[in-house]
C-alpha cells in the first residue's frame, strides 16, 4: 500500500501503483517540457527540416520553435498542434 507523505505518494513499497501526476508541480512540468523538446527536435531532424523551414510550414515563428526545442519557455497547445501537423503527426495521437 502506498504511503502518503503529504503532497506526494511514496510508491517504493508497491511498484504496481502509479501516483497521479501533479500538474501544478513545477518540477513535473519542467520534465514534461524537456520530453516535448526532445521529441520535437527528433521529429524535425527525421523530417530533414531546419527550424526556419518547419516554422514556415507550421505558420509559427522560428523563435517559437527555438523555445520549444530548448524547453526554456512554455509552448502553447496551439503551437504544438501546428508543429505536429506540419511534421505529419496526427494532433490527437499522444506524442
């Protein structure tokens, strides 16, 4: 049985239990942005596109792509949707 330690749940006792993610947790959001950044960069490179070419295809600024790939700022969901469509990824499929 997981042990509650206040805000988070200690899952070391029961590895089959998955603790819910805390959306308001800055550390979790930072990890999520880094994962998105890596996936975006990998998809862009596999598509053999530069940041400028991807920006033109997606209808966003090159700076938006720079921020998204560096995970230095939050990326708007609309921008992510446009980038995924430009890369040929369905917007509804988990990335």
